[in-house]
C-alpha cells in the first residue's frame, strides 16, 4: 500500500512540474492578448472539462503532461482571427514561448533554496578512502576536502560528479585542503572511479564564538561572543571542522588566536587550563544571504550537469539508456521517498523537494534545446523571423515541428518501454 501511495505522489509531483511549465505559457499568452483555446492537465482522453470565457479547461486521463493550445499557433494557412499567436508582436511571442522553461528554472531555484536551508551546504569532505584505490595511491585521506578537479572548482555535489564523469579513465589533478593547507595530487581513474566516499551535505560555516565562560582563559585573552576565529597558531581556520581539529590536537597550552570583530582583525594569546579554553563554539547558522549564494551555486551546477549530460549524447559519454521518461522519474521519486521515510517524514519531504528541483530544472533546460517541437526550437524560428524581418512560412514551420514532435514521441515511447522493463524484469 505504501508503495502505491508513493507512486501516486510521484505522479502528482511530476505532473505539477509540467503544469507549472504550461501555466507559464498560459498566463503570458493571456497577458499578450493571444486567444487561448484550451488549457489541459494531463494527456489522452478527457475526464473533466469546463469552459470559462473563450478558454476550455480539461483534466485528462494520463498524468504525463499537459498543454496550452493557442489560436493559430500551428496554423499552416492564414487565419483571419486578429488574436492568433502568429499575429501577436514578435517580442510577445518570444516571451510566451520561453516563459514555460523559465518558470521551471525559477521553480527549481526556489525549491533548491528550501532544500539548502534545511540540509546545509555541500562540502566535498572525504569520509572514506577505499584500499588500493586511485585515491589511496594518490595519498588522499579521510577528512581531506576536495576543492578542485582539473582546475574546476568543486562547490556542489553536482560539480564533483560532473568532473569525475568528464574525467573518465584519464589522469586528473585534485586540489584538496588538509589541516588548513591546500595540496595537489594526481591520480588515474579506475573505470571512472576515484575510490572515495564524500559527504553530500554539511553546514559549511564560519567558526564563531557563541559563548565565553566568565574568568576563563578566553575571557582573560579578550575574546567575546560573536568573534570569528580566523587562525590558530598560523593554522588557517576555513571550516568549523578545522577549528575543532586544531583545538583538539594542539600540544602547547599557549595558543595564538587570530580573529575578526566588526570587520577588523585582531590577535591574542590564550593559555589553556587542563586543555580547556572556555570558548563555547558554534557554527554560524544559515542566513538569508548565504542561503541565496549557495542556492545559486547549486542551481548553476545542476544546470551545467544537465547540459553536460545532454551534449554527452552526441559524443558518446551519455547513452540513450541512461535517460529516463515519466515512468523512470516517478520511480525515482518513489524510491527517494521510501528511503527518506526510514529517517523521518520531514526528511522525506525535503528529499522530494530536491528531486522536484532537479526534475524542474531538467524540464526547463530540455525545453530550451533548439530542436523542432520544443520551446527552444520554436524560439529559433522567432529569432529567424526577427533577423529576416519576415516569418518562416507557417506551412514549413508546421511541417518541421510535426516531424520533430513525432520523433520526440518516439523517443519518449522508447524510453518509457525501457523504464517499464527495468521496473518489471526479474531480479
């Protein structure tokens, strides 16, 4: 029963992403004065329909898509209606065509922001190094933080997976932080694997003094609540983990602390008593600006990863069998929800929002591809019209889009058959 419920949730979430895409077309068409003949949720036979004004609204049997049908959008011949899509100003048509994908990308950004605010920021800290792996041979250890691969910054989990995927079995250069210092290492991948397990979500925070115990070494050294520790004994403090490491491993009782207060840098000496400093430590919590910053980085990284995967279809790095259709997407959503529910209901909610963000970004980016029948392809025709100062003949554009749509349907059908087979095959 739980599996069925999760599958239904997966279908509804996927359909919601599609509906938001179509709403982008719908609202901008209405605002542009273009006649909208029908707005449909789902595909196939109509279950429920009603009409308001000039527009028919319908809910259809198959929750795998939807559409916003505009007057004259695909007309092969001239249409006398003054409110057809083709007769709207060029810039209005461009906005109508592109807004669906843009709305998906905006939705992905907002959902990513919610996820980031709940899970913290990614930090590529190595949790485990497999024995006799390329990483072990290169000298990497548990606790090392990967910051670059082949010169590309690693700021998100997608950055890491993308960089590893692009490397294949080639030699790569890894820059990492160990005990506050940046080190480089070279390794040759083994079947696309480094041999490391990394942390996918940690709070990348600035170490800050939360409390100073009265009459403690910290109080005598002049430290106050709110001071941000920058260095200890010339050891750069980049993360909260660095701070904990230094305070627990420093052998001398006397330590030198560099810290910032109200934008200014200070230095002080502190003599620990029985290894204690009297500092109550915390990590600065996510605030609005850091959340926006990390959300932007994560969204851009996801965007790059999707484009890399799509272009990989042309150079052989990505296979058609690696792609997923509606059935595969619903399966992923159900699996994520099942695993997350083992931890807590809220974890399941956050995980589902993360999957929705990824799928919404996928839909937005995919629709921007300059291929016939996709929004990106239609936008190309409008761009050609802007350059030529006259539109491509409707019958030619309609024919090209029809062929593109047929090819797209065949691709989706093939991927769906593959997804269903993977779902039902033994083992």
